[in-house]
C-alpha cells in the first residue's frame, strides 16, 4: 500500500470519478476500484471487496457508502466527509445543469440517442464489477452456494434483498463457527 492520501486527494479523486461517470452508484464502482487498488494502491483488492460488500449491504447509494468507508479507513472522519462530498458534488452540479440547460432538449432525437449509449455503457461497467466481485469473493463451494441461493430467493421468490443479506450472514456464521470450526 502506498502512502495514505490526504483528505484533499480523497475529495479530488472521488470528484473526478463522479464527474466522469454516468449511470449511478454501481457504475462508479469499477472506477473507484481502479483508482484505489490499481492506480494509487491506497487499498488492497481484499479491502475493496469488503468495502463494496458492506456498502451494498447498507441502505443508500453504494458509491456514497463506499466513499465514506474508504475515506474513513484512509483518513478518519475528515477523509470520510471529503470523500462523500467529492462523490456527491458532481451529481448535484449535473442535476443543476440538467435543470437549467437540458430540459429544453429532452425530446431531441440526438440527445435521446446519446443517453441510450450512456445507459448501455453503464450496464457494461456494472457487469464488469459483478464479474470482478465474483472472481474475488466466491472462492469456495459454500460461497458459490450462498450466492446461488440468495440470487434465487431474490429473483424468483421475490424475497427482499435485506432478508437475503441477513440469511447469508447467518448462514456464513453457522458455517464457519459450527461446521468449519475455525
């Protein structure tokens, strides 16, 4: 791990990611992962997987949750605040710009096609994140089984994702405490 970033580094990194990423919080995750684990090496891949899992498990937008956890881990409360502000500010400024400028063009054929391309690209980025998480998180049969069971519960049986997370947490605890005995 390289030297820790300053709170200003956290703000500027998250601002840059937020400013150049379309598609919401999930679309930002590959960029956050690349900046913090690959490019700057401020976090390990395992750290990032833990942060993403925890961020997805809590209410709120995953990118903001992730920025808060990353900022907190690297620079404490000031880092968490600066990282969150860096994540939120580009979206806020974009919304203001859209309200002021793009409202007059929302029916424009070309503007609609641009957003179609942006949505498709965002879907590909989210798929990339899913593939990376699968590779780094599902390392044994138990993890694969839990992922499959949770997927089926949520998609086929319409179980709320919060219940899926709780079932997964309880199953993991039972598995490792009583069955694997670590």
